[in-house]
């Protein structure tokens, strides 16, 4: 692409979205993506994630587009009944954020069934990488930058995640957009290897050459709406040809290098 036109808009304002024309594929990532913020500000979360999605779908209905790819969240599952979590797992979100993302999914799939709007759901599990200025990895590295002697970590350290590097996440989203067979489907996107937060802390300390030098304290509890275990089954999207390419060690090194470049 030789030219990119950037339009800054608010998805809560339908009139501004109506000016968009000649759309091929819509990658819908606009959202409040912050669980604690959704707990404190549920109205903002709802208007952005649900009403905003309605406005985008309404705009897309008036365009001759190929597909809408909606980036949802593992938060739609809530606390898992079993692991790993596949796409058939019950949907029982425990935060306003998870509920609003699920509402966007259901709305889009209803538009697919009712109006034929080509719509696909991608549920993201703990994507990380450069330019991500929040979440557990960024927060831990920043804390250690302020005080390398003591590190406070939310939770017990026994919580598990399967992290997916940002480039792999983007590759998965693009793959879904390319495949016509994905229309009307839902896909998990995440890493393949579950990791306890305690293990993640050890990896970060090792990368920063602080292992054995930093005292680590776990608070024993986290924020409201935080899910203890998020380990995806990604076999469905792997059938489309997706394979995570970036090891956690390399991805973490890239993230740390970027964070240090901000100093």
C-alpha cells in the first residue's frame, strides 16, 4: 500500500462513521480493553464496546465489504470450567468488560444470520509486545525499573496465562481475514504453553539479571473481574494454518528492550 489515510473517530458517534466509504475488510479493535476500568466505569465500557460495535455494524451494512473481523476477548469465558478453553466452552463473563465484548460478538453474529453481514470473531488471550503500555509484563518491568530490590505482584503467583506475541496475534487476525471459510466462526488466539505468573516473574528477573537480587511479594488477591486461569485451545485456528512463531523468551526480550527505550 502506497498511501494510508488515517481518520480519527469516536465509535460512539455514528455520524462520523457514516463518512467511511469503499471498505474491503473492517478489523474492529476499537474498545475499552481494561477490566478494572470497566468495573469502575461500566457506562463508558458499555457505550464504547457495545454501542460502538452497533455503530460499526450499522455502517458496514451500508458498504459492499468482504468481512468484519471482530477482536473479542478471553474475558468472554469467565472462570473456566475446564482447561484448555476451547470455543465451545460456556460463556459466563465475570466483568463488565467481558460482558460487553461478548455482547459485541453476539450482535455481530446475529447480523451475519439476519442480514448476511460477513462477520468473524477472534478471542484474544493475553497478547503482549512493544507499544503495550499496561498489563502484567509491562507493569512488572516498570516496577523493577523504579525499584529493582522489591517487587510486589498481584495475586498468588499460581494464576496461569498462555501469552502470545503481538506479531503472532496480528498474523492470526490477518489469516482469519483471508479465509472465506472463517465467516460466521469464532476462533481463540493465544499461546500454546500455559505459564504460571510466578514463572513469568522468574523469566523477567532473569532477563533483567535480577534473579536472586529482588525480593518478590505476592498480594494474594487481584482486582475484581480478574480471571485466574486463561489457557486457550487454539487447535481450531491452527487448522486454518496458524502457528505461533515467537518464543516467550524472544518476545519478552523485545518488550523489555522497547520499555527501556522509553526511559
